[in-house]
């Protein structure tokens, strides 16, 4: 895995949302996941082309 910090961020967001019982925070986690995936893909592409 090239981006363990991204996975850690998503897991921390989901865990925090579950811990406090906030569905709004869980929704924010689901919104953040695609952005994280796109960022990882862009960084991977940049590293391959460098």
C-alpha cells in the first residue's frame, strides 16, 4: 500500500463518527473517501511519470 496515511485518515474519521454516534460525521467520511481515492490515484500517476 502506497498511502497508509490516507487509509488511516479514513479509518480514524469513521471510527470517530461511530464513537460519538454522529451520522453527520459518518456522512462526511463517506464524502471524503472518493476525494481520498482520487488524490491517491493522482499521486500514483505523478510518481509513475516522474
